[in-house]
């Protein structure tokens, strides 16, 4: 059966039934700017940035929420669309305290990027009166509702992606706010600190507390790696500045985690910079204390003792326990050392289940 | 691992995480998924949100159980009886996939005869649930095809761990669910690289790629590759190493990145062993309770300070990249082993993670033959991946064609845990991990914020037991077993059933492993962390 088609900016394109206008446009490389749209979540159409003009429709429609229809004629960048988007961005900018200078999101903010793209230099509307104190009461996530644009991405991330159901919309009208049950602080709520809300926040309303003041977004190098904790193997970006990991975010669209992380993956990275790290080989002295040694001293000593023990008691008097947290190449070399050099198969690791 | 290998011919997760939220029915047994594998848990919850059926079998009403339509609170250690009971009902009502069973499996008649003994009445009694619930679950799992089974350490950390695993395999073969997308038997690995450490041959009976030490041809292959003579007999498993330290036959132990003094059952005994061994070497990134006993400690490069690979639960080989320099003189672990080899007279060529993988691992392990660093830039590859044209394998035993030819049913009897409650120690202690910390907190305890979210160990007890003991939430209690005692705060919670105490091993103080029982599955030698007898008193 022939696929349904629609006309996008004058060009006829095919689509799959069930796709939204936004998905059809993305599939053929036509860019529609979005703000509240969150992949894999139910669309809300809240921000009105992805508006497009559909011939015959009463108003402009939100392309993220509107299913594509056979024979639709769509303009994604008409004058009406442009004017409307510009107005909506202005209204969002007027809705809170969007002072970029000291915002953690500066340079990585979707609202800032849209304002730049649509050339918005002045805001014609008087600012909102509703002001919120910054909520810094929990140890990991800063909530600054004066920067919140109520796009709802955090709510979608919490409910549709992680399905933790810890936050939703509260209050009404100008007093609208994203809340936990009973509008309690995160640590007194159902929140499990996966930080998916922070990942989803397009502006500076939700930010990583541990990263505050450490780096501007353009100063960091991003290195892709695999989480070191459980066996899921989530893909993550390490944000690195001056030899330090300052933040961790999920790799979008990567297998197996498809943009998600948990509390340990997202916030459990800074142990590597702990001042308690071992930095030099240590040998136990006659006094029973560990004393610093050079690599040659420590390696020579170990080799000498292993030789002695093997000579006196045989290779099977030596045993090794490898590490189920470290890289494959480490375990490979350890078992190769035990089997091929020491001469015993006494090699195991902790989680042999 | 031993259990699945015996049933299917491969000891790994059969399916992939990408299928979790596509599955139509998920049976989650012995897995506190939302705390121990939160992202996998999220996919299961998403499946439910899209309309999938979820059955959770666990003594505790865990976070994932809150999302289940059917929650089955079986008694600790009753899994084999429960699963046999399900299979009894399935066979009695002729709900099995007989065509699949006939075409792809062996041992059905023995299984049928065995599970015939496990009537709903008998199985339900052992499992501590109602007959009606057992029958309903049996019909429910048989009603959707394929159904996906997911388990974690609640299945394996028992003296009957291998039998538990094989019972899960029995059920899924009986229903014809192995070898299809959104089906299979799926163990979630507790650590990021358990799969990889096994794949690399950090096991006493196999070389890299599960090639058997006792197989002459395999030995000859590695002797040639490494230019050495190799020992013929299998080595010791970890609990046997501990015995060896206690009886003096093991003189030297090398511990790489493990904090055995906190993670192994019966800490007092473990520490005695570590103290007794003549020469102890540790590679670590921090001083730990275990490095206290070391004669030499090598400072190692940590995650993010070295280039290499991990293999996740779904057999996916993934890149781990160096982002920062190791502190001070810390060095990669592979380098440390290489240097010691050189001092013992063997010069190894490979000088980086990539060289080790590309030039040795992937050449020696057939299932990894097509995996090279150049192919791992993005999402990695799932083994088996035998050649560089192969795109990896998401689902094992495709269409019931098992790695070992035919899938093997095993008729099994239920056995109780080694130590069951009695008058003196009337409660069952079960242990595991909590959301905010990882194992002994060597790492998470040094991450800002996580200690604020969970700062100390607790003993989780039921409301009913709390009332009997006159203990309120937050009161100090003394939990004791035949091996030791700890004083911790009580957490009174509806998660835990009456008769059970639940604890973790994140904190040195109040660590559950002062209490746990060092008894092991006879095949896998996995310890029975999930069941021992304790008593609780107000402290």
C-alpha cells in the first residue's frame, strides 16, 4: 500500500502513519526549533515554539503534538510562524529572571539560543512579580524556579522516561510551579536523585550542585565513556576542565541507556579526585606501617617474594583475585600473569555467579 | 553463570536491554531492579506504562514491585519450590510449548516427573503464598508469548543458587520463551564488568573466551600464543583460596581492586585469613579495610584515568576512555601486571589497552574475534561477534537453536537455606545493595552528596516484628548471628515481611557481613548472602 504523503514547505514527502509533523520534518532534515519536546515522552505542546502553519487549520499548531495527516500542506517557517515564535520567546524571557551572566546554563541554554537566533534584544513586557528563593536544600540538585519556563520537560523526564513519578505541575496561573507531592523539598519526596530532570531542563532552573562555578559550558572537553557501577553499562559524557571531571551527563540516543542515568552514574564521579587516593607504592615495614617506595622497589620486592614462595611451596601456593570493576584488559593481563608466568590457575574474581 | 551454561551452553544474559520496554510480559524474580540497576528498572517501568504485564517475585515489596500487577511475596530461599510449582500447573493444564520442548530440548520427561511432586499445595506452602496465587501466576506467565524473565542476585546468592538459575531456565524453555526477542533468561550483573572479568578468563577453570583449562587443545593454543608451558589442572575458586589461607597452603594472595574484608561473608573469618597469609599484594585506588593487611600496595589508575573496555550484562563490549591523568605515581593495572611479568622473565609486547585487546584478546577468544577498538567508537558490540563483518548478537539461542545444541532441562528438588531460623535466632537476614551507595563505599563514600542521602547502615524490619520487639523506627538494635553482632538503627518499613531482617554491606560499622554465613553453592561456590538466621534485640 502506498505510504501517505504531505507537503512540507512545498515539497511532497512520505511518512509513516502515527508520526507527528515534527517527526516527519526531522526525518527529512527540515529543522523545526523545539523547547519542550522530549524524545520518547508524551508530547505536551506546552512551549509553542515548534508551531507550524497547516493550511486550513484554525490556528498555528504545535508540530510536536500534531499527528501528520495525509495531504496536509505545512509551512514550517512562514511569516506567521516566525512572528508567533518570536512572541512566544519574548514571553518566556519575560516570565522570569533570565540573567545569563551568572547562570550555569550560559552557552548551553535552549532559551538563550532561541533568543539569539530570533534576534530578540528588547523585551516589551514587564517582568513577572512571582519570585522564588533558590532551593539549595538537597545535596545534588539546585532548583531555581525564577529561571523556570514551565516547559514541563523535567516532569516528562521524571514520569515518562524514568517513571519515578516524583514531580508534576502545581498551583495555577501565574503561581504555577513544578512541585513534588505536597511541594516538599526533593529529599523529603519520592525523588531518587537520578537527575533526569536536570538533564532535561533546557534552561538554568535545574542544575548540578556539585558543578556550580567549576566551568562554563564552552570551557569543557567532553569524553564519552561507560559508567563504572552496575552491569547495565550506561553511556555517559565526562565534562572535563583543567584535568578534572566537573560534571557527568548521559549520551543521548546511545545504547543501552538511551539518555538515562541513575544517581550513582550521574553524581558518583568525584571519588577520582579525592585527596585520599593512593599516589605512591607502599611497602609494609618492620614496624607494621606502610611506607612509600619507588615503583622499582615495590615491583622488585613483589617479584622476589613471588619467586621465593614459588620455589619453596610451588606455584599453587600463590592465588589471585581479579577485579570485576576494572577494565577487561586488566583482568586479561592478571590471568595471563598467573597462568603463563607464575604457573597456576588460581585466579578468580569476586562475582562468579 | 554455571547454571545458565549448563542449561543453554552459554552463561550470559540471553537478550538485550533494548527489549525491556518492548516486552509484553516480564517476570522479575530476586531483583531489586530500581535500586540495584535503576536504568534497567526504568525500562521495565516504561514497559508497564505502555501496557505490559509485570510479575515481581521477591520476599520484599521492592520499588519495582510497586509497578507490578502481580506481586508474589515468596519466602527467602523457596525459589525452586515456587518455580517447580508453576511448572506443575503449566504441565497439568497443558500450557507448555510442547512443539518447542520436543524440537529444542532434552530431559523433559524427568522434569515432568519431578515437578509432578510439587503440587500447588506443596509448593505454595514452602513458598509461603496462597495456592490460588501460585496457580494464577502460572496461568499468567503462560498466557503471553514470549515472556521475559529477569533475575539478579536474589536467585544466585544461595546455597542452591545454581539450582535456582536452572529452574528459571527450565521454566522459560518449557514455555518456549528462549531464543526470541523480548523473551529469554536475563541475569542482571551486579558489577559493571562481571561479564568482562568472566570473558577474560579471570576464572580458575577457563582461559579467555571460556576455553577450558582442562581441554588439551585449548591449553596448547594458549601455550603457543603466550610462549609458555601452562598448568593442567583447574585452580581454586575464591572460597577455596580462603580455606587455603586458613590452613596455610596458600602463602601469597594478590588482591586486585576488591575490598574482601567487607564484602565476603563472616568478616571475622575473612580478616583472620588475610592476617594469616604470608604475603599479600593489593592493587587499589584507596586505602581500604583490606589493604591494611597488605605487604605491598600498588597505587592504581582509576576509571576515567585509563583507556580500555567493559562488557556489560548484555554482552556488549564498550569503550572506557581516559579523561584525566592518574594522581601522583598511580599506574594502570595492566601495566603493573606487565612489569611484574617482566621481572619474572617474560617480556610482553602489548603496551596499551588497545594493543592487549586487538592483538591478544580478540585473536584468542573466538566469540570476540570481530571486536576491535576501531569498531567500538559508539555503542560497542555484543558478542558473539566472530568476525569483523559481523554486527554482533542481541539475542542468543535464536529460535531455540541453543549454543549447546539442545537446551537441557534439569529436574531439581528444593533445598532450604543452610541456616534456617530457630528458637535462638528466629529471623532470616537477607542482604543486598541500596540505591545511594555501591558495595563498600570505597568510591561512593567519597562522592559529594551521596553520604548525605544515606549516611549509615540500618536494619530494615517489618512493622509486625517492630511491634513485637517494642522497637520504633530509628531505635538502635543489636542484630546477632552465630558469627557476630552489630548495633544499628532500625528502619521499620512495610517493604519487609514479618520474620525478615534486611541489611546492606555499604558501611564498615553495621556491615551485614559480620553476620552472614560463609556457606556456598556446591557448584558455583557463590555465598549464601541472602539467608542466615539472626536475632534482633533493642540495644
